[in-house]
C-alpha cells in the first residue's frame, strides 16, 4: 500500500469511528416516540405539535413540560416541539394521535369534535358565562366525562387549556349587530357548530384549517375570520386586510393537551407517569399565560391601526343562534353545563 493510500485508510477509519460515536449518543426524532437504546438506558423522543407560533402559550407551556420531564427522567424522555403546524394542522394532528404518528398535541377543541362529537358542546357560542365558570365545569365532573370520551378514541387527555375568547375580525366594516354579518364571507374552524352558527347569523362561512386561512384572508377569498386577540396579534392579521375587530367573546375556545395512547403504551411505567403528571400540570399554567398576554395583544392590534369595538351588545347574536342550541345532539350534556353555572 502506498503512503498516501495508507493515510486515506486511517482517515476513513477515524471518520467512521467519530460518526458511530455521534450516532450512538443522539436521540432519533424522525419517528414518533422513538427509543434510542445505544446508551445504558433507552431514551424516548416525543414529538409535540401544534398550530401556533413559538411565543404563544401553547408552545411556552409545552417547553415548560419538556424541561420538567427531561429533568425528572434524567434525560430519558426528550420532548421536541413543532409549533406553527410544522407537522400538521389541528385536525391532522388529532388524527395523528389516534394513529400514533404524533405523540403530543395541544389543539383547540373545535377540530377535535370531528373525532369526539360530544366535545362539540364546548363550541356552542355563548355557552359559558365567563372564564371562571368554564374552568370550573372543565376541571369538574363534566370535564372528566368529556375526557373519558377522548380515551375511547385512542387519545390520552392530559389537561384542559385555552385558546382564549373568540372575536370577529373583517376587512369590510365594523360588526355591531348580526345584520352586519349579512353576506360576509368568514373563515371558520372545521366544526359543524361554528358553521351552523355563522350561517344562522347570515354570514357565508368557509371552514378551513388555520394553515389555509392566512392566504385566504390575504387574497381576499374571505372577508373575515374569528379568533382570540393573541392569535390576531401573533399572525399580524392587520397585514391581512383585517381592519375591524368586534369583541364578541362568542366562544370560549377551549384547548386540550393530549397524548397518543400508542405513545402512552410504549413508555415504561415510571417514565409514563412523569410525562402524564407534567402534562396534567401545564394546562393551568398555559391558561394563566393567556390571561397575562391577552390585553397586551389587544393594545398591539390597536397600535397597528385595527379598529376595536369593545362594548357590543351580544344579546342579538345569542338570540340569532338559538336554533343551533335546539338542534344540538347532546341536549342532556348541554343542560348540565348550563345548570352548573
Ligand atoms: O382558528 C383556529 O383554527 C384556531 O383557533 C387556532 C388559530 C389554530 C388556534 O388553536
């Protein structure tokens, strides 16, 4: 062997040794719930997905959970977060949980009702008197029962969180009464109750995933949308033709931190208990973050020139959607929630 060939051979052996060592200490994240057994103990890498940016409370609470889980499991469970619908929009993510292709998700409940119809009760406009009543119902016996209905679909519910109170924005004119919605095309979530409610109010709802909504607003395919102030702020909706916002508070948009049953089954019991416990803790923390950030977002929207109508009379809106209450399938559940407040 010539001298140069010998040096090349030595170099190749060294490079291959270094690569092998790196591969062994890395935790793989290309598959959901991957366990890497190169060390003495297996390391589990969990993928956590959602649709909002990395400074939204959905993400901040996931990061908190990831930190706590990593510390308590001595690095044996790593949670990698994927904000901004990187691994799917809310409906796809929920479906991923049922198939076991994604490990952890936080989603508003609206798309989850496509898998668990009872949850639709939470999407009835003006259901809750206020945030405290909502939290009391969700954290109580009714919330526990709703959580059980998720379990039947292969989803392990971790904690109740929130997206915030939904308000209407649009590019055309201020919405002061239901008549102002007449003929207005509005993007809604993929949820039959939202669709029916906006139809009853005279609007032309277009259900679509949030990933499509921004383009639809920018291109004028729809005139408006409805979402909490933090979402409108973090997605700069004032740059997507949204000039007017009416604080209708029409839906307290509940969110849920969830885990795939498949992931749950794959984790050894000691690690699984820690993940579940930390997942159960973050809901309340996330809700507090929303409350802290909400006013700041409203201020930003105003500073950016959005016209915000605050004191709108919601009674005519409530009356306008009463038939949606009448035709709701789970009347007993609905009455229980109304009576509990
Ligand atoms: O409008 C939606 O789809 C949801 O409110 C969003 C923005 C994805 C947050 O859960």
